[in-house]
């Protein structure tokens, strides 16, 4: 969740102007939000195209919409065709606990306006990275995907957790707040106001960082490559399906930096996130659930 230094962002805009880009091309592009509708503008798949835009170093977000993977494009905003019992059986067959993916599957997700019973259920599933631990000027250890020190989830939940769910590089999870608890974790939500609290669900993926010598003394701009593990994408896919089952509608996926694009002090996460790798794991579990039903 590292913040993009304002000086770096200004330098980027200046450079773009010098090489001939127009101010409109250089300026961050926001995804328009309709406060009266409690939703971003456009059909759900078009919202996803904006909210899943690629995130680059220093928090630069692509101005071009992403081509949304078919598993999302065909589903977001539509009723879920998976029951809680089907998903429970699937998760159990994998040797996992349904509660590890945001709480019990029979309970609804949070409602907007801080849980107002007349407000809509959560509509957005936001992916973050922790940007910690920060190794400073040291190289990433070779065992970051298995290291107990790197993957210590308790550090994120023992105080006031900043997200609903945390996923280690091993694929292990810890619930910070049940998906039924209204929670805010982005600047965009704070800008929208109280109605946004409960409209977004937040998941943090553990990702260590390093200092970029071209930046300030305490920056954490360098992420590992690959940014995340297959185990993380798989757990994130199950969390997405679980949250959608509880919402009774396929949630619109979003990346933190794309969600906050255009706001002062916006963050730079998740770095190196492979949307298609995540989508493929969602497709895998959706296909498995369909086979189980058949």
C-alpha cells in the first residue's frame, strides 16, 4: 500500500510534456463514480475495465482500459450461479475452511452507508498489496515465498486490520474483518463519503518491497518479480468467488491504485499483479463448481 511520492508523479508529468505528450495524456485518469447510484459509471464490465488498469512503478496507472478476461466480463454485476452449499463442498474437498475466505458463506456481505439495511450490498472487490516487509537496500531473500518472517499474517491482524482479508505468499489467509463488516481502505472511499463504507471489500496480498536508489531515502518502490505466487492467486480467486456468493452477484474487481487514480497521495499497489493469472484461477474454480453440480 505504498504511496507514490508526489515529486515523482510531478516529474513524470513534466517528462511526458517534454517528449511531446499532451497534458491530457500525462494526467492520471479517474474512474467516474456516480454517488447517487452508489456505483462507478457504466456497465459492470466497463467499470472493471477501468478499475483493473495496469499499475506501474511509482503508482502510475495506465490510461487505457484493460481488456477484461472473459471470466469477469461474462459475470460481473450478474446474479451468481453458485450456491453457498456448492462452494462449501468445493472448499471442503480442497481441505480448506470456508471461513478462511472472509467468513461464513451463508452470511451476507456488508452493505453501503456503513451497513444501512436499505443500502446496496457490497459491489466491489479491491486487491491491494502490503508493500511490507521493506528490505531497504538489501536484495530480496531467495525464500520470500516460504519465509515465516515474510509471511507472518498475524502482524497485519493483531492490531486494527486495514483490510477484510490478508493472503500470504504461501496461500495462507487471515481474516481482518468479516466480509460482512463495512470497512474503508482507500482514498476514493473517503472522498465519496459515508455511503462508500461497506460498498467495497478489501484484500491485501503480502508483497515485500525494496528501496529504489533513484527515489527518496525511505521509498519502497521495487517489488519482487513475479509480484505474487500461484498460491496467492488461487486463494484470491476463492475469496472472490466466496464474496460474490455472499453478495448473490458477481462483484466488480478493482486494483487499489486504479481505484484511487487521480487523487493526491494515491498508492502504488498492487505492483506486478497479473490480472489474467488471477482470472484463470477464478475460471478454474468456476469450472470445477460446474462439474460438481453436474
